[in-house]
C-alpha cells in the first residue's frame, strides 16, 4: 500500500512539474510571439518608408528571399536596390497571419495585399502568401529567410 501511495504522489508531482513547465513554455512562446508580431509591424513600416537602417537591423546578414520567379535576393542585393531605386508603396495590409515559435526560431505565414503606383500612375494591387523565418541570434530576433507566392486573381 505504501508503494502505491508513494507511486501516486511521485506521479502527481511529476505531472504537476510537467504542467508547470508546459505553462512556462506557453507563456514564453506568447512573449516571443508578441515580439515577432512587433517586428513584423516594424518591417512593414520600414518597407513603406524605405527605411534602410531599420531594414538593415531587421534582416540577418545571411538573409535570403526566394522570389516568386524562383530567383533569390540576398540582403546585400536588397540594400543596393533600396539605395538605387526606393520602393514606392502606398499601403501594405496583412491578414491571416500565424506565428509559430520553435525555441530559437519562429515562422510567420500570412497573406499580404500591397498597393503601389504603376508606371502609368495607376494603382497596382498585388496579393501574396508569404513565409518569413526568424532566428534568435546574440539575444535578438532577425529574419533569416523569406518567400512569397503571388495569389492569382480568378
């Protein structure tokens, strides 16, 4: 009988410890998710304002974007593009955004609608599905990879 009681107390203690650890992890993940969502807002504002200093800070040095046509853009290429031909984006709206946290990485997926002025001064609207991967390095989160796929209008 003593063994059953000891086993029950041990099992209860271990399960409470596991629940506390899971609760702590969920709480930690919630804080990380808030941080990543804030960085997404900063990224949006930096893009709208052609803020190369903010973009430099938000993107890891080894950042790479896989473009819809299969080509790849590096951080160095993006920074050069920003200097030579700043973006002229009127608005960026994101929805269906999900943030998933994995220890020192986070994956953000969603849909973005971008409006910009075309060559003929008409507004061009483009919708894409995107994925951004964040990694925590040296105590801060940065985007290390991104990819977008156009949503075709039917």
